């Protein structure tokens, strides 16, 4: 196994062009596990740790440009206001030691359906900025996940940043695991209210071959909020709306039975999380009068 | 090949000396290795290194039951860097099997594998990666056989026999060759007693396969010696038991296999059986080079036995005023492919199946099966854990049926000193079962809705789901549950369970210094701490050196069965007393004529001096020993003898001592998501005498958490169709983290057992028993569900199995 250590982003792109099978490694929290267990023997590892720009983030007018290697700890500590859903998701990642190394770039690169950040990115709305020696492009998050552990990257491309819309309303994130910390997701759910566009977005993790949005649930809720004038009045969400939203989210899941949980349980749990999060986010929206207080409730 | 002069490998233990002006028994002195462990400087067995060493790798079966049609090692052997590849055909001695009680386990598979992960071949290479790749190039042609996975398939007509032609000492009395051992216990008249019962409850309970999950994986280093023998440095629980199994398969006399304990990263029963010991020795002897083997986490799940999963059927009756009338039970333990400790686990499960209750009319049967599942053997609690989970569920069912408080019902039936066990053995030392229950119940409960913070919102860490942020209080219901258990201490059923201690007393730089040398495996229990405390108390010295554990001294028995403080601690006390007597003898010889007290008074060694029991100082120890050789004695120590249980009636004084603990569990259950937060596990335990309270509390809290683990998360999942392990990793075999760990208030009683050294009671296992059923009881109370299987999965609480 050859270990490539580019000193700059340009060198990294050149290396990836020359060795397209090279596996990028930053925190190594996924890649090293796969290597240690012999699930994967890449010909080349492409170490991105010398590239400072990947560890930087920038808060712009409407979006946060998050370097691929910005750690989960940094997200939790610095971007709670701008990215409350992702900050909550970061909090559920493994242990403090892993959160000090791992970042969203690795989650996207591995594209495991169990990656903790995906539902938050789907709910917030994001674009993945990827680059190669040929140039750069932005991949909408909805088009990023193409299959089980597969993504829309070309062989010579590297993930540079993730551009995530700054929260314009409350966001929530929950993950079910069979212990209270340091656990791989049995299933996860994220919800973001977008008062500026009078819309909601969702994300489901570990309950389908790829991370997905619960689109019918979103459509139902968008319509119900709109028809009932909820955005304007800020009135209490009715239990029947919350329940139907949960049921539709549950129906969007397409999980399997495995050693971590049954498909039936995953579907059930997605529905509960969706229903609860709607209540939490909506109460926050109401409580702030106009939805301007964007802190996660937890 | 050039002969090297070999030195001790880097990372092997050395003498540890601690000086304390006080630090005798009863004080919470700190562990000599504590700071090293906390700062990461302690050398574990996996840290050892020897110049010129090779790395060993085990190739394990990928199927559970198969004939091996052929093995082709040529490609592996041809790899550069590979020094040796060994299979069954290369075993050097007549004896090819080993085993704790029954030598049924092949060192390497002999034409047949009986469980997933069974060792088939060994590789030694100059780099661990080379060894792994070479092992992967060994071609094995498996012809798969049907698998036996439970009682029905094991005892079915025409079932494959796991071990054909058995001739072990249990073969003659078991009803089927796929039963390792069967122990019935019959006392009183159940059928007659049954007629007195106003209520009868029955239950069928299932206990999942728990793993010891020690953090330091199996590892060790074998160094070939010039005399044709081998020096083995290894993390184990019992050096001499290993030695007895290793030497015959190497074809060496025991004195040519010299063992030294290296740093042990936890054990919990999982190191009672041989893992890499023989394999490393074989490779070292074959290559004439030091060979190190370190399992990774994945291999560790296959490298040691697990706790027996069990099916337990219980029937209890009680009168309407709450007195137990009778109990019938049948306990089926799955021993997996090899016997390991199964026979002794059967003995414990049967003899402790009534729990700490008065029950004169019982009909008990326990069996262990041979199956193609992973082998199961020793784990903390050893057969008593599974039974406690079931009988405590029964107690709650009975109390509910009678409309009684579950604690009051238990207290009404609690055993006490003088109670007769179902084996006929009289409990002849304190058994404060009712008092332990009273104490945990009397504690104030944690406040309701304890997750609510003064400011705003919920502290999710105090809620089910924790940081995963699944509830802010929605769906959360509190439950409270109680349980109490009984565990035996020491090896039972007639086993000669002795311990040996060597103690040396000499004057160094004008100061008396004691050295304690035993073969006791320090696996984290704190034996090295209490041995020094005992030496200080008995010999009046401040400075004590603990010699590394090795086989140059006699056996210390196993670090298991809650026995080491009692047994090797007892041996250290016993040898110290003899050393003290030798000091006094010298003193009498030298000084007796100067003071009559030398002849007439009871004399002690205290603060470096010989003193009378009245406190009068007669001499400095250093003075007495001046010009004398060091006093150096090695003596064996035995607890009172036990006898085997009768094979038909189960009668017999089979146990040494009993140990009791009670728990109250307070849980918050998210009833919609099926997630559990254990908020508090209050416990009370009688330890006879706490030689070191800090260690005692640590053991109680650790055991309590291990019991919590198997209540709500820990289980090795074996596919019933293939008998293959599905979750051999810490990603999918979950153990509690600190965020799953509740507050554990501990209430320690010290009621002396007159038969035991200092009155102490072995205490390391009892808390592991009652913690699990207490948590289960609390979850049942919160959910109203019956929950007859542990661990509980979220599916079981949400109807989504």
C-alpha cells in the first residue's frame, strides 16, 4: 500500500488524477476500521491531513462553507447557531476522541447509509463542492447518494467543501441506537423548518439503501401548514398533523432486518422521531415568535 | 541455526515495591499499578517485545460444522517472511487435546471443525501482516455437516454427535452423548408441597450469550529455551492450570514450560481457558525463535468462551400469606462445541437455582448441551447469573399474584443463617438477605423527572437515548425493580482448591522488608494491593515487594469464583503467620532471657517491632534478624473441604461459602421507542470484612454495570441456521459506556464469616447476579410487559420483533 502525502490541494488533485483508485483519508475513522478489519486493501492512501484549507470553514450570508475535514467537535463548538441540525448530529457521532478526528467529508466520501451527518445535510439543504484537475462542480445533496456506500463522485474528484444553507428556522436531529452513546445508528431522522420559503425538509438515515428524504411527508406537511395558515398564525400543530407526518415519514423508510435491528422497528422508530421533532421544532418556531431563535432544544 | 542467549522480553512485569507507614488491612490503599494504568504506561501482554521475535497468526474455521477434506499450506509456506505453518499433523506429542475439566478440545482441528472460529492452522512470520496474508493463503476444503444449535436439535433422533466415543467422567451418567453433564437435585416432596400452594406461577426464561468483553485481547510471547523447553509470558487467570494443559501437548515435562504472568487487561472468566498459549509455544519450538501472538478484537470474540446462554423453566408455589411452598425448575445451558467449564456451571446453576430463599421442597434439573454454537464456559457469576434472572422474575410474578409488595414477599422467604440449602448444606455463617433488601428499599428514590433542568429544556443525557436526542420526556415512564442473589465462593464439589504463598522477610538497609511471591493472576481485582496490606498487618513492616506471578512458586488457583482474596489472600496470611512465628522463635532464642514476656505473652509484629498484646515493645524486628538469613517460606493454604453433589439427589456439602447482594434499579423507559435509561442501581452487599473498601466498592460497581449490560444490550448473536457469530465486534456487541452507567450507591455490610480469613466473604461476583433481574423488573414495571428474555431489545418493548 502506497501512502501519498500531498502538501497542497493542487498536489492532492494531481495525485488523485494520477492514481484514481487512491482512497482519501483525513480523520481515518472509517477508512482505518475498514483497513484494520481487512474489508478493504486500497492500493494507495491519499492523506489529506497536510491540506489546511480542508480544515477551514466560512460563514457567508446564506451558507456555511464547511471544509471537508472540519471536525465534528469544531462543528459542535462553533456552528451551533448556523447549523443546529448538523451540530446535533455531530454530537451523536461515536466518542469525543472520534469527534476530534472525523468530519463530514469522510461521511460523504464513505456514503454509508448509517453516516450520522447525512439526515442533517438532507434536511438543511446542502451542496457538495467537489474538484478535480478538470475543474470543480457543486453536487446537490439530493443527488449525491447513488447507492449503498456509493456517491456521485468521479474517480478523480475530491470533496473540498460542503455548502450548507444557514438555518432560517428550527432544526432537529435524533438517532436511535441500542445504547446511550457511542453507537452506530439503528436509524436516524433530521427535520429542518425553513420559514423563509415556508417549507420543511427531512432526512432519514440507516433505514434505506441510501440516506433519503421523506418526500411525501414533506409534501403533506408543507400543504397542511400552508392550508392551515400555521406559518402566519404560529398556532399549535394539531396531533393529527403530527401523527400523519410521522406515519408518512415511517412509510418513506425502506429498511432491512439486520443484527442491529428489525426493519419493522426501524420503520416504527423513524415515525416516532419524525412526529416528536415536528412538535419540538414547531414549538421552537412558535416560542420565538418568528422562528428566529435557532438553537437546538437539546 | 544459531543459538541465541535469550533475555526476558521487554514489557514483562518486575517487582513492585510500595512503602506505607500504615496500609494494613481495612485501609483503602491504592493499587501499585493504578497510576501506570491510568496514564497508559502499564505494559499489557500485547505490549511485550523480544529481539528477533516472530508473529503468530491463527487460521480459524469459517463454518461451524464440517469435515476437513484437505488442507493445502504450500502457497502460505512459500511466502517470503513465513517461517512455519502448522496443522494438526505437526502436533509433536501423543496428547493433542486440552481442556479445563474434559480434554475434548483439539489444539488444531483434527479433520473436523465443530464451531465457527475453531483454530485450524498456525503461521509464524517476521511481520504480523505477512502472517495474516499467509494464513489467508491456506486452502481448506470444508465438507459442511448439519448443525446442532439447541436442545431439540441436539437430542433429536439421529442428531449428529458432537463428540463421538466419549469416555470422560460424565459420559457414563448423562442421558445423551450431546449432554455434557446433568445435575438433578431433589429434596422434600414437591408433589405434596404443591397441594399446599394457593397460587402457582410458571415461567419460561431465556438468557442470551454474554461476552466477557475484556479490553486487553488475548496475547502472549513464547520464548524457546536452550534446554529444549519454553518460557511463556502470557495474560491468563490461572498459570498452573494452563501449565497442566500446555505441557502434555508440547510433549514436555511441566518443569520445562516456565510461565510468567504478563499484564492482564481484564478477564471476567474469559481467560480461564487456553487461547493462544499452546499455539505460541508450538510455533516458538518449531522455529526456535520467540513468537508473539496478539488477537485483534474480531479474533478475540472467537478466542475465548462466553457465558452460557440458557433456557430456564420454573414453577413456584406460595400460600396466600406469602410463604413459598415448592419450586420445580429445569435449566438448559448451551455449552457449545467443547466442554470448557460446563460441568461446574451445571453444578452451580442447579445448586443455586432456588436463590437466597427458604425452600424445602424442590425438584431441580440442570444440563449443559454440546452443540455447534461457540463454546461457553466461565464468566463472572458462573451459572448463578442465569438462575437469578429467572427466579427473581418468578418472585415478582408471585408477589403480583398475591397482591404483595415484591420486597416484603422476598423478605418473608429470605434465607438466613441456619437455612438448609436444597443440597442439604446448612448455611452456617451470616446470610443477611432480608437486611440487604431492606437497605436498598429504604434509600430515597431519585427525583421524578430527574432530566428536567432548572433553566430550560431537558438534559438529554439523563433520558433514554442520551445524546442521540430521541426524547425530551415524551413517552418516558419510570419503573423501579428489586432483586437479590446468592453466589458460591471458591471452587466447589470436592475440588482441591488450594493456594500457595511464598513470603520472604529480611533486613535491608536496617529495615525489615517483606516480599510476597504467589502465582496469583492479577487481572484487575486488586490482589496485588491486598497482599501487601496483609503482609503489613501480619509482619508489622512498612515496605512490601510484590514479586511477579510465575510458576516458580506453587499454584495460587484461579482468579475466579470470587476466591482470590479468600484463598491466596488467606495463603499470604497463613505464610506470614509462619514467618512471624519464625521471627519470634529467633527472638526468643536471642532475647528470651532478657524479658519474661518473650515466653509468657502473646506477641505481635507492629510498626517494625516485636510487641506484646499489651503493647509493650520487646525489640526491633531488624535487631532480631540481625546476622540471620532471610526467612523465606512457601506454604499451601486450603479452605474447608467440600464434596461432590450426589448424581441422583444432588445432596452434599458442595460449597465453601455463599455471597449475597441486592439491587434496586430505577429506570426511565421511552415506551414508544423502546429505549432505556437506567438512572440508579442502588446496591447492598455483605462482604464479611472489607480488606480494602475502595477495591470492594469498585468491584461492586463494576459487577453491577456488567449485569446492566446483559439486561439491556450485551449479546453475542448466533445465527440459528448456520451457528455462525453475527456480531464479533465492538460496533455490534455493545457494552455499557459511562453514559449508560447509572449512579451506583453502595451499602457495604461486614458480618464476619468465622470460617474465613479475617471473616471476609468473596465478593466479586454477587453484584453481577442481582443487577440484571433488578433492571428487568424495573422495565417490566414501567411497561407492563412480561419480558422473559434478556437482553431486552427495543423491538421487544415496541412490538416490532
